[in-house]
C-alpha cells in the first residue's frame, strides 16, 4: 500500500503490457524495462503533473528488483521523460 494517496488515473500494468510474459534469457532487463517505461511515460505525460507507477508496482509486475527499477527511473529522469515529468516528486 502506498504511503501517499494515489489517484487511479493510469491504466493497470496488465492493460498496458497484456502480452508481457517475462524477459528473454539473453535480453538486458534494464534496457528492455527502460524502453517499456519510457514509452508509458511519454503516453502518460500531459499538461499536469500526475502520479506514475511506483517502484514496487513495476518491480512486482516485471519481477525485477526495486534497485533495477530505481536505476531505470533515474535514467528516465535524466532524459526528462521519467517520473519527474509525469509524477509528483515525493
């Protein structure tokens, strides 16, 4: 459960990636996760700042560590397409 109230303005993760069945053995999880989240962040971006998916939500859905998700979020923030552009800073 999140520490702060969240609105449900974003679609569920299974709605966005209904066909995700896991990463391929030789595939870089971090690179693939970056590409998927960058696409989702671009689609979610609007004129107002709004909540984005939590690190734990993403880690649980993609079955990766929270540190992997945090690393990808930092990369997206540096590229100005990540959480900073679509979610409130906490």
